[in-house]
């Protein structure tokens, strides 16, 4: 559980990846997990997160979105009529709209969403603010980044749409985003914000989409639009706290693998809009999130991981393997079941009840990091010793005479000559014991 390290797009698969050889790291395609980062604060982004991005082979484009529809079943038809009747009644309370949005099948179709989504957020459909032109917004410091991200979102538009219409929609999307961050300069744009905005644009049109994004940016998404991701980092730990409460074996397996939470970052920041392949799944989740508490995407994430526990246990307890597995959302996830499960988790473990668990997870992570640092330091010292071996122990001559003398060329010659004289003297003395006496006499 990569904690207390700053997540600026997220804290996982990091330090160890820099400590091991690149050929020991298994790679996988990540659904743009590394693309979600505040463009205004890239230089302050967590270097560990940057290393994680660079350590994983990834594709920077979102998965292609399928807009395939299915005929309504009898239950959907019945619910659609209920919603249509409620729309005719101006006294229908907010709680009723939330009930429609959260219950099975959500708001059924985009025609109904176009009417109900604004009601869920209290958007005044009659409000019409002056819309600046794209040229007027082109001086905004985020303009180039927003245009770049919008141009990457081609696969999030319906297939077969005329190119002129798509280009017009892309311009509208750019204007929506820049209008919000211009009106609220204390909010920072992040890559992935456009994935949310494009869904509201396609369903509700430019003006309503702007007001929806304006409200969400100052409420549901406000923590994601700060200068750093410190708050987001700690929020993500809710996922592990929930898994710890519900399936401790799964939690310990994930903790041991150190796969971290990078896989969940784009889900949270884009409300799964970047990672899902089915348009109907995206809008179904948006129905639910608009009617729920701001942190509900984290509970849905935990429900998905808990639901896939058998898939997790089938993988080796390895960070790269599990990151790859969890980064990919299967097309056949039973979202209606998962949303019910998420609602129960929220009722059972509201965010304020998880603070102590989160602190325990942080403590566990700190201990793991300390142990890793010790191992790393031991390995570093071993490598250093191999690269710079210690000189051999000094010989008798080195101990007898100062090394400083021996390093001088003349001193070496003198020392060698002296050694030879001593050797000759010893030889004659051995063969003629009176040699020195005769000399004296």
C-alpha cells in the first residue's frame, strides 16, 4: 500500500522499480493511468509516480467507446414511464430523482438524462451566461494542454459522426473546460477532467454541460482540482480500508505484492469515464454518482476489487502482474450488483469511520518502507564494495617503512639497494661466522 508518499497521479509501482533491473519488471498496458496529472503542477508531481509511469509500457489514448444500445426490457419500460410521469409533475422532490438515478437501470436513456441530470444538481435550465469564444479563451495558460487532451478524446465520441460535427463538439468541450477554470481560478485543471466533461456534453449539450461541470468542480471534484494530489492520495486509501474490513486475506495479498493504488487513480478522477469500453456503463455510473456522495466512486472501486478477488489470487503475488490485472476493467462487470454492494459498504463503513484504519495502513506501509530501505542500503553497500575493493593488507616492508617514503621513486631505489646489502651480509655471515670479527681485528 503505497502511502504517505504523495500521489500526484499516484504512488504505486515505484521505488522498487527504480531499485531493480528493468528486465526484471514485467510490463503491461495501462489504460492511461499515467495520464491523469495536474498539468499546472507537473514539476511538483511525485517523482515516484513519474517513475511508475515511465516504468510501465502504456498507451496514452483512451479505450474505444462502444455506443451499442439494447432494447428496453419490461422493467426498463415501466421505469421509463414512471420517470416521464414524474417529469410532468413540478413538485417531484429531489429525493425521488435520486431514487430513480440510483435504483436499477438508472435513468434508462439519454433523453431522460438530459432532463433529470440538471435536476439532480439544481441546475437552472433557463440560466444562460455569455459564452466566450475559443479565441477569447486562447490566452488562458491551460489552453494548449486542454486542446491537446481534447484532441486525444476522439474515441469517446460516437462512431460515424460527421467530422465537422465532431470538430464542433471538440471546440465546445474545450470552451466548457476553460470557462470553468477561468471562472474559478483557484481550481486546477487535471488531465482526465475532459473525460467527465465530454460525457455531459454528449448528453446535455454545451450550456447545461457547463453548469453541471461548474457545480461538480466546486463540490464532487473539488479535491481533485487542488494544486497537489495530497488529499486525493489519502482519499484513495479508503479503497484499501474497505478491503481490509471486508476481506483481510485479499488486503494482505495486495499489500504483500505492493501493487499500490495507481490502477484506481483514473477511475476516481474520471468517474470511470476514461477506462470503460461501454457507453451505457459510463452513463449508468454517472446516474449513480450524480445522486450519491462525492466519495462514492471509491466505494465502487473497492466493490470491483472485492468482486474480482478470485482473479487476484490466481495471479502471482507480484506488483506488476496485479497492477496489470486491476488496471483493466472487464466488459462484463455486473454494475447493478456492484452499485448495490457499494451502497451497502457506504452504509456499513462511512468515510469518517475509516480514519483509524487508514492511519494503521499508513503505519504498516512506513514499516515496509523502512525494511525496504534497509535492504536497499545493504545492497548498495555490497555493490559499492565490489566496485571499489579495499586495498590489500600492507606487507612487511610497508609496515617497516612509512608508505610515503616508498611512493617516491628514489626512495624505492634506496630501499631496494639497502635490502640487497643486508642480504649479502647475511649470506657471508652464515658461511663464515668470523667474518665480522676479522674485519674488526
